[in-house]
C-alpha cells in the first residue's frame, strides 16, 4: 500500500483545512454559520485526514448511527461521509489508504457494517461497498393529479413551525426507522441540523415548510418537508409555482395519502417534485392517471459494506429457512472475507466461520449490495458476479436474501 498515513483531525486548524478539501472537491463554499452547524455532528476522533508538507490534502469522516436490517434489528453502522482528495493529490493511493485505515477503525469499534452515499458509482465497489437501496425523484403536475381514492377519514394535515417540527418529527421518524429496512437513526444534533433553514441554503426558494399529518387523536403520523418557488407564466398570468419536497415520511398508508393529497392541492402550484422516495413507493397507484407521476430519476442511494460477515449475517432474519456456505472474496480487506456457514430463517440466524466448500462465491461489494434484501442474488449471478455450486444453491440464496419490501433510506449524510 502507499506510504500515506491517515490520522484523526488534530485541532481547529486542521478541521478548517479538512473542510477546505470538501469545499474544493464538491464545488461549494461553507460560511461560518454553516461550519458551526456542521460542528454539531462532527465526530473528530472518527474523522481522518492525510497531510502533505503540513497541509491537509484529503479527508474522510464517519457519522455514527444504527441501520434497520431485515427482522427489525437496528445494527450499529459507520456512516462514511466527507470523503475527498484534492486534485493535486489524486491517483497516489491516498483514498485507498484512508479507506483501509477507516475500515480497520470500524472493525476495532465493533461495528459490523459501514454505509455511504456515493458521489460517483465506480469509486466504492473496489473498497467493498455495494448498492443496497435506490431513491426515486417524482414530479406530478397538479392540474392532472386527481387522487384515485377519496381522502382518508380521520387524518388531517396541518402546518408546523420550526419549534413544533423539532419536537414532534424526531420521535415520529424514530418509529418509522424501527419499522423500515434500510432507514438509519438520526441523533438530536442531526435533526437540529436537518431542520436548519439559513437563507443561504434556500436557492431562491422559500423557507422550509413543514406539514404534519395527524390522526383523530392528534398524534403525528407523517410529515413532509418542502420549499416553494413562486413562478408565473407572465406578469398577472397563469400561476406556475413549484413545490419541491425534500422528504416525505409516513407511518401508515392513510397518512401517506393525506400528505400527497395536501401537496397536490396547494394553491397556485403547478408541479410538485418529491425527492428521496422509496423505489417501491405507490404514488402512481394513488393517482387516477398514474402517468401524471413522472419518474425524473432513479438513483443509487445507500451503499453498504459488510465489515464483519458472521456478525452482520447473524443480525438479520431471512426470507426462508436454509443453510448455505458463502465464500466472500475480499481483496481489499481480507480480514472481512473468507468462508462462513449461514443457518437462517424468519426467526433469526446463526453464522460462523468454516472451512467447508462454498455453495456460493461472491465479492465483498455484492454481499453488501444484497445484505438488506433489495439487490437480488439471482440478478448478481446473471450479471456474472456470483458463482454457485449448483442452481439449487443459487435459488435458495435468492429466496433467503430477498426482503418483504424494498429497503429505503431517506437520510442524506
């Protein structure tokens, strides 16, 4: 490996240089207010930098959270973020050195999983990460957006200010995370940062609007975070305001339908765009004319890396009863590879190291992609990434790994 020596950020000066790397790499400027907000979620001891001649030239951080896996367990996970290398130091093995040191630190901490949101597809597979969830962006023209079913009874939608949002949304979201595979927990500090609304971050749109769906007892059942941008066809002409929804989360179908009905009924709004939707979101089925919901994009979202296969595989449940020997080919981190015997089903699993001949051989990134049940083992095999001893073993693995619903992560980190 290279001679680079990634080390945790030492002091405030290095922290500012760490941020400077990200500003350059991601073409952004972070003002002092933004830097102060970022400090509230910055984990200094988990944030690595690489120095050259006394200057920080590369960065990589971690946000600690728990990831909900099939069966409902929330597994401690390292959320990898803030990865960047200055263009003057690209292709020198720096990113590889940072990833290796970071994964060793994650293993030492006892976290069986790591996850990230990738800036570019080709980068992270070589470090053992695979695409585990996808995210939809959907746009709906309100003029043609009649709902297929009447508004749900017993649910109302009301607007909330920032204080109420900070009090009511986090506990609602925590309940949602516990029930949805792929979602990750958010600390109080993350929520405070998530609901910040500085004018510099609005991009010409309004301040953040918060809509909360409540049941008849007044309990919060869902929320939507959105902004609006005033538009007109011409002066004093047809209104064409846009509503852009950053996040829409509901505990049940009634609250979800009520929030969609509210958004599509906003006065003067021509089009509603919703980001970070689950890949199996039923929005088209909610509309009388499903073609009015245009899919603007399907994006890879959460990439998962299995650091400790026996621990990670034992902490989820499985689609059917079965026993498999898996060989994880991990060229980047051999300690995370090798052969494991998995015995699992709907009630849990046991996974141990073994020397037995494997039923399936797959690379580390493919195990990460399949871990939450969203990427099919059969599809990975068809693409040439999984070797199976026989078709029966492949079919069993496909049934075991498969989830009941598409995994979904609506958090950006």
